[in-house]
C-alpha cells in the first residue's frame, strides 16, 4: 500500500505544482463562482446600502434648489481715447471669457451681494449663526471633560464682523457656479440654496451686481482718463505758450532773416569769390610782367617783356642817342606802371578778402539764427499739435461719460425652481446599490482569500500532495449513538455510499497486499475520526468480514458513547494480562463488529503503544480478524498515533470540511513523515451538501450533488 501511495503522492505533487502555476493567472470563471457563492452576502450589502442611501436621501439630506440666470458678453473692442468705440465691449478671446468668469466668482463682487441682500443675517450662509452640530458638541464635551478648553480670546467687534463676513462670502462662493456655453459668450450663473425663491433672487442680484460693477468700472476708468487728460492738456497748453514765447522773443531780438535772403547773400558771396579768383589771376599776370621787365637786359628782351608798341617802334633806331634816351625813359615808365599795377591789384585783393570774410561771418550768423528760429518754431508747432490732439481726446472722453454701456447684458432672469435639484434620490439609490455591490463583493473576496480550510477534495490534494480516499458527508444524526443506526437503517443514503466508497478505496489501494490493520487519526479533536472509524468498521462487517475496532484514544475514551456498555474490560487489561483478548472484546450484534475499548491507566499511553505487548496484541488480532481498525488520538495533541502507525498497514488521516486549517493539516502530515511513516490517504469528513452548493461545488460531486440524487435515498 505504501508503494501505491508514493506514486499517488508524486502525481499529486506534480499536479499541485501545475495548479500553483495556473493560480498565477486570474480565472474569471472561478472569480464569478466565488461571487455567486457569496450572493447572499452581496445581496445583504446591497440592501443595506440602499436602506442607508434611502434614509439619507429621504430623511437626512436637506433639499437644495438651483436657479440659473443667463448672461451674455458684448464682443466689440473698446478704447477710452477712441470715440468710435464708445459702445464697444469685450473681445472673444478665451482669456477674456475666463477672466469674466472669475470676476463673477470674485470675493469683492460676492461681498457686494452679501451686503446688498443681508446674507450675514441668514444662518444658511452665515454658518456662525447655526447651532453647533453633534460632532462639535461631542468635541466640546470631550475637551471640557479633559480640561482642554482654552479661554476664549478677546476679539474686537470689527474683527468679529470681518470674520463673519468672510465666512458668509466663502459659503456663498461655494453655492455659486458659473458655466460657459461652448462656442459662445454666454454664461450660466447658478445659485444653490435651501429656498428656491432665495436662489432665484440671489442669481438675479449677482448678475445685476456684475453688470453694475462693469458700468462702475467704466465710469471710474472714464473719470480717471478725463482727469488725467485735463491735467495733461493744461500742461501742454503751458508748454505751447512757453514755446511760442521763446520763438517770438528770439525773432524779435534778431535781424529779420528768411531762407530767401540768406540764399541771396550766399549768391553775393559766390560772386565775390569769383572776383577774388579773377583778381588773383590778374595779379599773377602783373607780377609775372614786373618780374620779366626786371629780368630783361637787352633792348629786345625789354621790348618783348614790356609788350609796348612805342618801344618796339624805337628799337630799330636805338643807336641814336635821342632815341636811346627816349627808349630808357619809356622803359622806366613802363616798369613803374607795372609796379603800380601789382600794388593796385594787391589792394583790390585785400579789399575783396575783407568783404569775403564779412560776408561769410554774416551768412554763418544768419544761418545759426535761422536754424534756432526754425527749431523754436517746430517745437511750438509740435506742442500745438499735441495740445490740440489731447484737447480733442479730452472732449471725446468727456462726451463718453453720459453714453457708457456695460460689457454684459442679462439674456434671461432666474426662474424659481419647483423641484429640488438635490438630493437626487434615484441617483443616490443607484450609487448606494452600486457601492453595496462593491462592498459585498469585496467582503466575499476577502472572506474567500482569508479561508484557511478545505472545501473540496481537489483543494486538499493540491495542498497536501496526498490522495483523498473518500469524502464523507455530514451524517444527519443528533446523537452519537444514532450515527450507526442511521447508517444501518439507510444503506442507500449518501453517507453510507461515501463510507462504501472509502472502503473500496482502502481495499483496492494495494491488490497484492490489502491492508489488514488500519489507523484512523486527525490533526485535532472534533474532526470526526471516531465516527469514520466506526462507520468504516460497520461497512467492512457488512461484507461478512470479522472486524475489530480498537479504541486507541485511551485518554478521552469517547467510543463508549456510541455503545450502551458500562465499564467494559479494555485494552489495558489485555496488555497487563488481566484478561485475554477474547474476554475483553465486546461484540455489538447490531452492527456485527467486535470492539476493544480503552481503559483508564496510570501508565502513559505512548509507553503502552510502544511496548512489545501491544505489538503482540496486534499479531494475535491479525490471526483472528480480517480487518482491524484503531481509533487513535489527534496527532498534534499527543504522540500516540505516530507510535501506533509503526505497527499498522495503512494510516487514514481525517480532515474536517471547511473547518480544519491548512497549517494544522500541514503540521500533522509533517509529524507522520518525520517518523518515516507517511499517511496512506486522506478523508474529507463532515461535508455539508448545502455548503458545497453554496460554495459552488454541489454540481460537481455525485456524492452530494444533483447528479447523485437519483441514486441516494436519504
């Protein structure tokens, strides 16, 4: 049987590894099955959430009303100094639109609404007028109880009023919402209040205040512009008068000059320069002639240098004394005349140079005066143009004060709502149901994740690595004595069939060497190992076999509760040779088995089972009985089961369905393996058919599912 078990465990371990790999992938079907199994919890959570949401919507929540006023912005540009844009408005730029939205929700504008409507006296918006809530009362009570209440600070009445006003503005700001209609310059200004009439009145008041504020801003801007322009015009007028005075004074203090006269003087200077140039040429010719006369030595050279016709006529007769004297006199006169011509030309040149210097100085002075006069004239003209421009703008701006128009206008006034906008009861109920569904599903998933027990044979096999030999449903018997009676009277019931399946698995586990001595144990008390032992013994006896049931749990001795026997002879008496096995065995005619009960003893039970006498007892029983079943104590409580396991052919380990934790099962199996005596198989006991159906396993197992209903008679 151990060989068969080893192969089965290796297969189970391999299958467990495959399942562990499969668990890494989310199984949607399994997840839905888990949620379906917890449908009752989910339903309760949904109903509870709907009840809570309904209580809030219908009993706790304060009805709030919303009223909306519609405003439109003008889309024309405006300039203060341009009379053509007097009736202009705002541009279509998104930044301008967003700015106007913030203006509508600005604290300054809302403060005007608070003051205008007296909202500081309204407890809905001035929260300081409301009585303290339960939470605040509890906090105050706790602080008073602990002595943590500080003395109130002394605050001036003005500071207190400012604080109350700011609180009221904050509350109103939360109640105001402004929405822009896409692709338009239209705003929807919505006010939320506990009173529908108040909401409509506040929406209209806010829009009116917003429009009046635009006019006030424009009036202030125009007034500021008018004042500034007035000051500027006065300054420009003074500057113009000063510039004109400077130009007039300069013109009076200088000779009257004009560009034309200056041009005539410049022409005279040019003529003078031409004369000086001619005079220079003549002087050069005279100086050259004078030099030539002075350098001439012969009469011929003298005649050629003088160019005098009389001297030329005298030259042929120069040899005559009278002619020679006349020639000399004439030559001397020519030389004197040449010298006089040079002197005269020099005098003329000096006079012309003096006139030139005088003309140049006069022209330079007149040019500077003309430039200065033109500069002063231009300055005066520029001041005049600037003065006239600002004067015209001043008149235009002054004219705008009477024809200003707001940048917005109201398209439709707020309507008094008939039905409250919140709470939206249907939506609250839907959200509550959805929230309940989420919470219920979360609870179911958490419960499933926190489950540390076994609800199916496959789960037990995957975890332990051992084969499950049988699944025993919960036997519907109120008393322990009725368990065997139920199995005997209802041999076709699901419980009886499950014991029969267990018997078959045990006997066929090793066809060559069927197990004769079986040990039945569990990890902790209360898992039904004793019931399984008796039921298995009863079923084996039904096959005509001689069966001995030994009560190995000598500490508790619960087996007598199933039989009407008082202080029978027992196991300790046989081991101490007070009586024989045949004398100590009690035969139950109802189920056809022999029972060897345990006895109270001062000797430690572990020592009893480890003795050679116990081994000899089992050898004696093997020769008398076909099957021997030993009901031992829990493995995790005492070591008896591991000691007895050394003397048996097979170990059957009982696990209670949906009860025994995985940690306990693992520790118990490890204890058997630590003594080199692994269990032969597992039994999933006390399976609840209704619980299996509730967990979604009922349709998979014929032992307690709908597929076995036609085969069982419970």
